[in-house]
C-alpha cells in the first residue's frame, strides 16, 4: 500500500505544486492521477520513489516512510515507466530490460534470462531482444519500457503518461494489455495521465487534482461520473457534454450507440 499523508510541495519562488494532499493506493489496485498540465500529479508520483521529496507531510509504503529509505535502493525496488519508454538508445532491448536485475546484483546470464521472460510477458517476440530501441515501433518501445519496469519483479509500478507518445490505435491496444497484465500479476499501480478517458479505462480509483495541486475528488470511475464533487470535476470529466450523453437508435436491424450529437460510436451487444 502507498499512503500520501498531508503532503505539500512548495518551491523557493513561492510556487505551490502540491497542497495538502492525502490518499492511499491499496495493494494490488490501479489508481490513476488525472488533472490538467501543471496540477502536480507527476510531482506526487515522483514522491513515491524520492525523485522529489515533499516540503511537508509523509509518503509511506506499507507503513514505512520513504524519507527514511535509501533513495537508490528504493528506486531499484519500484518499477518506473516513462512516456516514450525512456530507453537507453545505445543498449539493446535485452540490455535495457536487464538493467535493474544487473544493478541488484544478478549475473549477466540470470539478468538476460529474466529479460527474455518479461519480453514474453509483455507480448514481444524474443527475436526483438537483440535490436536497439530505434529499430522498434513506438508501441514496441513502450512495451519494452513496461518489461524493464517488471524485470526486477517489483510490487509497485509507477507510470508517468505511459501511452502519451503513441497513436490512438496503439494506445487503446496498450491499455487493454495493461489491464490484462494487471489481472495476471496484481501489481500496485499508480499511473499519471491528463486523459480522463484513459483514466476511466484503467482505474480502480481515480484521483482528480485541480490547479494549485489540490485534491478535487477521489472515487471509482462510476462515482466520479455520477457524483462529481464540484463544477470543476463535472467539467473536467465532461458531465453534461454531448460526448458523454449516449443514445440508442436502430439502423439496419442493429442497435447503434451514438453520442449526444448523433455521431455513431459503437453497437450494443445484448
């Protein structure tokens, strides 16, 4: 479990990035931090592995304050997935994935074996292991980024806009694969996105951060859509917007789902 307890982050110039935020991420759940650019969601994420330290308040993992942990060892125990993969361009796919096991003392052969194991877990062929990142598609690079995060078998995965650099079709595919992977592995995932639809797709619970780094609402996707806490949340999630107002009509013997503007978005499967 990850716990944020009355966390603040103020900078010397007076900028307030995070303002008295408290919430928990239950073990084996996926919690998505969502908000506009500059709202402090990435700052919160980076507090978990001490890439950023709070000005006040505490961040705890299973009841232990991360401020009392060695930052290097902490980071090696947590999976971290960046936008566009964040891969080392001069290392092969297998070398990238094996980085954390090697840093944690595994032999080259053991780390390489583990790298090929997680390649299979994320659905990539072993033949890609000897390629370099530039020889992969964007979707493949992102899968390698996830594989690298999983290589050390961490309990916690931090994911910062993990699918923001790929096209919409690949993005939907990666989202489906992450959901399937989570069902199989049961990690504790804290994920940052600015895309409320992505949050609705992936989250067990959504944390909405407003400007000034304040927690606007937390809840399941259903709770956020049906009981927005205030006008900001309602506008952010699109309550009342035509895109959220779905309707049914029959066309050619098929029940067609449309949005509030009459645009077809799918069919109803009874």
